[in-house]
C-alpha cells in the first residue's frame, strides 16, 4: 500500500512539474512548404493565442526567438488578448509590448480571433477596450486585417485576414459554412498569387481549401490543451474530445494548413505535454528564377 501511495505521489508531482513547465515555456517548430508560385524562399513566424501571456519581461524570450529566425514577415492568427468576462480592464500589455519590440524590424500581417471579435462587438461588457487596443497598434504603424488582404511588397504573395463571427465558434458542434460564404467575405481567390489565409478557427480547413488558399495559418485549439504521446490533443477549448485538428501540419493536395498550438491558455487554463509554440514556416520557391 505504501509503495502504491508513493508511486501516486511521485506521479502527481511529475504531472505538476510538467504543467508548470509547459505553461511557462515555448518551443520553436519549423514547417517547410514548397510552391511553384514563388521564385525565392520566404520565411514567416506565426504567433497565435498569446492570451495575455508573457515569456519574460515584455516577452523578451519570445522576441529573442523571433530575432534568431529573422523572418520576412510575422503572421498573427488572433487571440493575442483575452476577453475577460465582464471586465473593462483588458490586459493588452503583453501583446502590445511584443508588437512594440518587433514592429520596427518586421512586416506584420495581423488577423483577429474570437476574443478580439468579442471585445469589439460586445461593447456593453467591454466598452471601448477594442478601440484602445487598435489605437495602440496603429501607433506602431500596425493594423488588423478584417476580411481583407494585403500584399507583400515586391512579391507574389497575398495575405488575407479572415474574421468569423461567433456562429462559427460554437462549442461541441460545428456549424455549417455555406458554399460561397468565403467569397462573400474575402472576394474570389486569385490563384496566380501565393495566397496565405489567416483564419483563427481551423475546423473549417476544407472550406478554406475550397476557397483556394495555398497556406492557411490557424490557432484556437491550444494544441489540444492536454496531449498524450501517440494520441495527440485530448480536448479543445470548445470541449471537443480528441480534436481532429489539434496542432501541426495538415495537407490537402498542394494546400497546407499550419495550426499553431498557441502561446497561452484561456478556457481550460492548463497545458500538459504541450508547451507553447512559435511556428516558423519556410516557403521554398520552386518557380522559374530570372536569369542574371
């Protein structure tokens, strides 16, 4: 009996240590994609689901990791801030300090998640918190793409920021997305470009593929929160068990989704066997290069 209790005690301590470690640390994961739509290679860092978290003062550990990569641009897939219930005092400092440290060095493409959407839409709960957040971004010459696109200067790359309303973030069940919905939101996809779609919710991967995105970057699932070896994520923030899309790379022909495991926590404030993730996406251009 004593041996059994000692084993249980050791197991509990080990679990606590792993949870503490994973909630205070992140890893850098690399993803490589080839395309014939680009002539040159491009590197992106993907940030998602920071949820007010800080890795060191002013997120210095995250800043240093990004500087080591020195990407061509940074993609932000939403939920960098958190819609705290019935609170007008949203904590935007961790996200803003991160943006401030990087804004002068890198090109940014920023999309909203469901938390930014909620703060903007439910002004009875959050007042002008979203407007203040946007003002802080604009002071850094940054903006949020809401169902629009921007192009990378001198490149054949278009980046779209898709914002979905709460209908598409239903818990437990996936609400249908009508055919043509994304065309109405974003316009038709011009397939001569390498099209990157920032879409916070990954469960509509098939719909994003049908629209025509070459690369989809998403978050929202937090890696499945609790992960087990050989099994993967156990539960999503929408309370779905063993989510199909939990984190990593998913392919459909030549189209790819990179699903970040995120950098923070919210609905279920735990990470187990699942540290935060800074995703590095390397696009290898295979198009014809101009002769010098």
